[in-house]
């Protein structure tokens, strides 16, 4: 299965200690998906290319990988 990067907007909480916590992933069509749970957080490379801080998340009942790559967010997807 080919994996692609899809850049997305993210609504997040920026804590006073500098930590960031993503809350919602926002698609271009105006839909916002709540991040139900963050399973893990670690610096990782993506099979789609690029690297950054990977947030393994539960979104809409599915585990998805959301990355903070420098100052942009992307999610791994099966569709380009």
C-alpha cells in the first residue's frame, strides 16, 4: 500500500511548558475531526517521506499518524 502525505490544518492546545497537544484535524472541505486519544508521541520518519514528531492518534475510531514537520502538520493517507 502506497502512503502519501496530506498537509492539514490542526487545532491545538499550546501549553505554558511549550508542549503542543493536537485537538482536531481540519480537512479542506471544512470538516473537523476530533482527536479522541493520543496513543504515543515520538520523533519518527514517515514512510510517505519527511520526518518530525509523530502523534499516533485515534481519530473517528481509527488509528492515524499525524506529524508535526517543522511548522507544518501532515497526516498519512492512502489517497494522494
